[in-house]
């Protein structure tokens, strides 16, 4: 069983609550994937990083990839693909950019820089946004052509993502298209191309909503999927 | 209305001249250009000046972009190290030749141009480095047209013209969300879409040295892939005189170059 989470966003209490919930599972969780947005403009971001870097005895070592907030850190520190954190400032303003800068040490940003862009395990892609970028937000409303494109770019059957923060299972049940090509020399006959069944999973968000964390359990062997909601703090006692 | 769409002139003035004459004979009312005005060929300034003087709506090609922003494509754009080396020589030569007005003109070209249900791009709506090859997966090709929000997507970049018709596209989707009731399977359908690759005026790669472009009738939707003979040997001689790699003259005379057969033609260069 895999536990897949995203969007801790510097919320250490939420992360602890999810770790505790993972320990309570009857089926043993063998891998813990964190699909980015570990940090945010949150003064506790360093605590989350330290907790991830130093799992307690018996705990899994998390497999971490970068998300949208990490990409903004890289831009702030001059380590990203863009020279300026334009996306961050446009969305949250300069004060948030300053807060993000103050939340993380240079050493931590360097550690994040060494994290993966995503993971490809078996026939599953685990990534923050999509194969396009960390900003690419896949949701239940995303057109199916776009979903199929994101899957086909890496020949994955299952894509687990966290950018939207939503929990959802988007099943492409199949389809077809008639295609013909005409060149200068000859027309080619019409072919009917079929699309295989594939799936995109929104794994939820751990830290954005205070008191409520969502994450996903997935068994690649039985192909079973389970969405988990964990209430913590004052909302504790209503988990499922 | 008949329109003419051309691409990839690559500094070949003789080819452009022949194509403009053919367009006139075909009585096309409007001309569009999909970029790569410069690179490989010996007359980058003359080609740009001609396009500007005719006020032809033009999008920016990858070579135009590289002249403005510096060589930006990674080695994945080339099929081999040798091809990359030759490409860099051509870039440096062109970079020295282009005058400031030409550079300024190339800098302001848009990546995409839209008119009614037609969209014009150099490579793809994603990037002017992406190759839309005729054998590309049909659903991927369909997604590229849909992302342009048009019915007809005109592109170039591969230097080999083709028309791809994508019809009766449909996908079934079921979405499950824990917070919502079970939702039924929904079928998504697309109307007829087409990708029209207009080939190359100045550096054809379809196996013959003739310039290629397309005439499209917006009323009947008929597509005419045009192949125009011209005195390519004049351009070949000018390539050699300019000190450009002789292989450019060799392949121009044969209509060959397999640059589009890169390991991953859909790769979008981010460097």
C-alpha cells in the first residue's frame, strides 16, 4: 500500500495527524509519497522539512517531489527556471513573497532543489501538477483530451497529482477518433484509433484547511484506491 | 475566400519569390506565414523585408526566436551532434547578418495568430519547437487542435506538408468525488478538426527540391498542397558563396534532412 499526500504547506500539526492516521491503517503502508507544496509562506515550513528529513524510528522515509510553492522558492532564491517569482507575486502579492523568503533558510532551499520533479513507479506517475509543469492544475472539470495528453506524455496508466488540492478519481473509460492523413504523394486510409482506459487521481491536500487533512491510499497490486479525511485539533474525533 | 499559408522560408529568397508568383496565379486573396523566415539560407534580411513589405500576418518560428533571444534550443532539437554543430554555425552566421530592423521585427512576432476558426502556429500551440508529425498519436494531435480553440490548425516546422483530418472524436469519462453523489459516465464528443502542415518554402524535406505551401478555401474547406519548382541551384550557389556549411546546399538540392526524426519530436525544450 502507498500513502500519497500533497500540500502540507508548512502545517506541521496537519502532517503529524496524517502520519498518525497512516500508522493506524490495518494494511501496512510501504511507501509514503509527498507530491510537493511541503512549504508555503508559513513560519512552520522549516519544522515540516526537519520532520520529513528526520523520520522517527519505525516510520517510513518519505519520497518527496517538488510542488508549486517549492518552485516559487527557487525563483525567489535565483535557482529557478524564471528569474523573478512573477507567478507568486501576481497571485499572492509581495508581502507573501517576503514571508516565504523569511520562512526558509538557504540550506533548506538547496535541499528542496535536490528533490525530484516526480516519480514513475510501475505504470503510475506521481507528480505535483502534471507532466507539463508544477502549475498545471488538473481538476474534475479538466477536459478529457487534456487529461489523456498528460498521461500519454509519459505513457502512464495512472497519474496521481496534488495541485488542485481536491480529492477525485477521474476515469477515462475509453474512446475513439477517426484519423486520416493526406500527403503530397498519397492519401492514407482512414484509421480508427481507440483510447485505452486510464485514470487521473487528485490526492487531496494536507495543510491548507485548518483542522482537516485529506490524502490517498493506493494499492498498486490490487488497484484499490481509498481517499482519507483526517480531522485534527479542535475538529478531532470526526475522522473516517 | 482562398488563402495561402506558407512557412519555413529560411532565408531562401528565390523560393519565396517563386511561391509568391504561384500564390498570385492561384488568386489567393490573403497570405499568412508561419515563421522561420531566417536560418540556414543566405538571404535572411531580404526575406524579412519582403514579408514586411507585403504586410503578411506572420507568427514567430523557432529560428526567429533564437535570433532574438539567443540560441535557446537544447540538443534534443537536433537528431545528432553533427546536426547540432551545423545548426549552431548557421545560427551564428545569421545572427551576424541580420540588421537591427529585421531583429526588431522578428522580436515582435506573436507565437500564435487566430482568425475566425483558423489558428496559425509555427510548431504547435504549446511551443514553436514541438513537431506535429503526421504519425503523432491521434488523440495527442486532437488535443493540440482543441487547445488552440480552432477547427483548423495550420503549422509548419517539420518541412513536410500534410493534411490530417480528425473526425468523430469521443471519450467517456466517469468522475468520482467522495463529497458528491455517484456521477454517471459522460461522453465527450468533438466535431471535425484538421491539422494542415504547410511544408516549407525554402528548405523542403519531402524528397524533392520544390518549394511547398498550401492554398485553403475558407468556404469549401478544400486544401491544395502546392509544390512549386524554382531555380534552387541559385540558392545553393549563394549558400556556398556565403560560407555556410555545404551540406545545406546538398540537402536543398535533394529536399532531404531528417531533423524531424529526433528521438522525441514532441519534446518541448525549456532551456
